[in-house]
C-alpha cells in the first residue's frame, strides 16, 4: 500500500510537533468581510442598513447607515402652527403615538404658561391613554423580539392582546395608531361612555396573560440561553451614549422621567421603576432589557387601575365638562428657547423649541429621539459577539426608525 506524507503549514500545539510553525499570528488571521444586514431586516422595525465587519463569525465592527424613511419631522414642524404639528409627532414613533403627543403638548403648554390650568380629569385621561399605549408598544417590542430569535407563538399572543388596546384607542379617538387625541390645552374629546369600565375589564383579562408571557418567553430556557450574557451594555457606556428607557434601566440605573421630573399627575400615582439585575446572566444584557419591559407592563397595569379609580371617583365626568375649554384660540408663545422631555416607552423623548414671540410657527423645532441615542450604542455592544447574535442585540434595543430618521 502506498503511503503519503502530510505536511502541515500550521501545526496546532496539541499535536506536539517539535518544528514550530513558519507563520506568524498576523498571517494566520483570517481576512475580514463586510456584510450588509438590511435595510429591510424585521428586527429594526423599519428600514436600517447595518454595515457589519466580521472576522469569520466574530463581529469586528458595526456601522449603522440611516436615511431611508425621510420623515422630515423637524422641517415640517417649522412651517406649521403649533397645534397642527401634533399629527406629525404621531408619525415618529408610530407604535407609541399618544406618548409622543403627551410630551409635545406639555412643552407647548409650559411655554404658554397654561400648564396649571389643565383640569385634573384631563391629566388623568392623558396618563391613562399613555399607559395603554406604553403597553401596546412593549407588546410589539417583546413579541417581535421573540420572533426575531426564533419563537413565533409569543408574537401571535402579544399581537392578539395589543389588538384589544388598539380597538380601545380607536374607540377613543377614531384612529387605529396615529391618534391626534392629546391637544394643546386639553383633548380632542372626553372618554366615551363606558371606557373606564372597559379598561377595568381589560386589566382583569391581561393579568393572567402577562403571567403566561413570563413563563413562555422570559423564563423559557431557550430564550434565556439565547439572550443571557449577550449584548452586555455596561452602565457607564449607556450613560455616555445618552441611552434611556429600558435600555438604560436594563443596565441597572433606576432612571425614569415619570419619577425624576414628576410631570402630569405621575407624582400622585404609585409605581415602581424596574431595573436589570443580572438574574440569569450579566447586568445589562439582552435578557435584562426584555425583563425590564415585561416588568414595566405590570407597572402600567397598576397605573391604569389607579387612573380609572380617579376617573370614576373624585374626577368623574360631569355634564358641563369640556375637554377643550382651555384650548387656546391662538398659540403664540413669548420669544424663548425651551426644552421639554418625557418618558416614552423607549426612553427620553425631548422637544426643543425656539420662538420669536411674533408667530404661531416655531422658528426651530428639534426632536431628541430616544431610539436615535439607543441605536448609537449598537457598535459598542456588538464587537466581539457572534454574527448570529447581532439580530438578538438589535431587537433588544427596540428601535423604531421613524423616530431615528426624523
């Protein structure tokens, strides 16, 4: 039988071959590849192209490329009166439109000096519908995230429960997702008759569903192994990048503008601020960020219950109640630079206004979008990860590109 001699260009140490390799470490390094992820990938909740530099299966760098939706929110806002900007606010984070409206309207009211004139019933209604919308936003975040990493059932269950919320908000405003319900100085309309009771029924319905969600997703062994110790975001890095919302709280900082700034009637309500604790992995990993969102769903249910109790009690509807009584006929703030911020489901949404005191159209309007800052940290938490984990990392940030490319 003929024999052959095998010659190794690279000789692994475990073979214990005395002759050393003639290749250096740099020569043995494989070539890097540039891979385009997107722009249509579902985990981005919009169009985002990621330029991924990889060394085999290891991510070397990630460069996000924006500029596909062209919402042009800020330039639209600089050509419209303040009250006509609200429908454009809806279209930034289109899965949390009422939360965005609430932040914008509070800013205009403070500039006009009418914030303290808003009736308490209006404030409780605003918080009620904002927390309903927060639930709907988190359902999209958790459901699509589970689907991104391979679990389809949670997505169907959460879309089913989100549909209850969307039907209630459609009953309230006439629109399914883009509401134009929170107005400067008031509301488009009072709550429909029976809305408070419907909220109570929904809370009773959702509580056992949230427990099922905890078992199906967050405590699921496969989900834990797929997300724990993946995409770890250290707290100092999160702060330096201006992250906020569940992305920041997932890294262990108890920072929630509803507590810190105490706007609207939130100081009169009781709720906790969940944070990532590294229960199954490392503080600030993908699992922690989703854990925080699930816990926030429980807190939102508690806030809804408290608002309904107030709206059926001391701030119940009266025949002479007019939700538009404080709505100004002309919105013309004094000349100033002004910034307002609020806690959206994804983090801090802020609006900067510059006014000249002569016009009802802002000279400058700038949106501080939480998804933009949260997305900017993607490279920091992806370097060194496996290519297959990139989708899990992106989905855990929960970006909506309408807010990024505004």
